[in-house]
C-alpha cells in the first residue's frame, strides 16, 4: 500500500531526513540526530511536521452537551479560547482515543464550534465513532487533508514565532488558542504540544505551512522528527495511543484518573465500569520505571518481581535530557508504589528497575 505524504514531504527530502512509514504516512524520523533535535526543543526551539494527525471541526447548537456523553471529563467549564485534554471511551471504559478539545467562539448563526486534533492512526476510527454517537444536529468537517499542522516547541517558541503572527502571542496562555493571521493567512494557533515544553500547534493552509517551515528554517529553528517527538513525550510521561493506552485500558488503569469526573457530571459511555473500578480498585496500573544501568526496556518486555511476571513494558527509551533509561509499564496494582523494586527481562536476562514518580522530566520554565 502506498504511503500518504504530508504537504511538507518535499521539504523533508530536501533536508535529507531519514524517512519511515508511520500510521500510513511517509514521515521524517530524524534530520540531524534524535539527541540533537531533542535537546534543541528542551533548550531553544524545534519544529515538527504533524500534518499527518487528524483534524476535525464539530459544529452544532449543542456540541458540548453531546460530547459530554462520550468523555469522562466535565466539559462544562470549557469556554471559547480554552482547550481541554480528555479521552473518548467505549462501553467497557476502554480508551477509544485521547484528544484535545478546543472550544471556538460561536458561529454567526449561534452554533457551538469545537475543534480537535487526534492521532493519525485513529483518524478514521475516531471519525466513525463520533459520527455514530453524535446526532445529526452536529456536523463533522474533516480537515485532515485540507490543512497542514506544524508544532513549534521549546522555551523560545513564542519569541521565534511572533514575527510571523499578527496577534500578540504573549496573551495566549497554556491550553489557550486563537484564530489569527500568520504570514497573511488565516491560522489556528494553540499553546499546546506533546513535548513537555512550551510551544504552539498551528493549523494553517498548505501553502502557508510550507512558507512558515521555510521561514523558521531560515531563522535557525531546528527541524525535528518523530524520533525526538517520542523521546520528548516519554520523558514528560505523556501516553502514546496504541502503546500506553488503548481500547483495552481504562483511564483509571492508565493513571489518567484526573480526567474522570464522576461526581461532577451525569451519565457517559463507560461510566458503569469506571464506577466499579473506583469502588473496588483496579488490578493493574501504568507506572513509570527508572532502569539501573544503561539497558533500555522496550515495548512488550516482561516486568518481573523475584523472577515472577508482574507486568509488561509499554514504552521505553534512554532519556536524552535525563541521561538514564526510563519506561512506562502496566504492573499489578499492589506493586504500583514509588520505590518498588522490580526487574525487566531484556534478551533473557533480568535487569533492576524501580517504580518512580511521573513525569520523569518537568520543565522548570513557566
């Protein structure tokens, strides 16, 4: 099957990026090297082509009320200009997908407008899920192929981006957004990201995205690939859908209990299961592990206690900023406590690991 290409594909080739298939797309993994790109985001600024991700606009007179039935989070505090991270749930309490909801000002006819960016691999699945659970009063506009998406991340993101944007970015707070003008073109700018650093995710017309990419390159912004995006998000302990969370894991098992507002909202899909888990506890939990030594725990590696299987690694890496290996793993809930000593089996040999507090890395900058 042929791979899809983002509008910035030729730019990646000109930069001689190492490309690889990802969720049906031909995407850049790295340009200069994962460590160098990772540290550029931690220390200055880097940019990512994330045009492969899904982009949906939902519009209707009661979009928020209808979405309340699909997520465990109370959306009532959401006001135009603000964003909220949450998860879609199935009847078993499993996570259909994680997503950010951005509430926009009402349309001219008074409709609510809700924009969301979703995972590339789940775009079709989420579209079907939403269309089958929202009534016909809500329209879903799929902008995934019409618009490009660029993430500019790092402590210098706002400073480097500001010259190209008409609006004052200093007035856009974390998890806030605006519909503005970038290089003379309409653009959606949100102060969100997937790196653990300050930054913006920008949706804009394809030609404008290509111009922005070139302009940012010219002022020295580092192009970054999926490799650095993965090490950055893992240091920040942000879950990856399909590895750390899935249809078979609930938010309470995944350490996302802060998204579940049982006392603040009415019925929603999956509520019964979450109520039972809340009352009786879960049998497993997603935890952070710090490895002793330099061995990296990879996806699917067994987690042991005294030689007995107690869990499984979901993601692991050598943290370029941390300087040591970390991992996420589902383990028996009874062992999910900070300081718990465990082992990870790597190529037939057990290596020491310790349950540690998440995130592994937290930016010291506001």
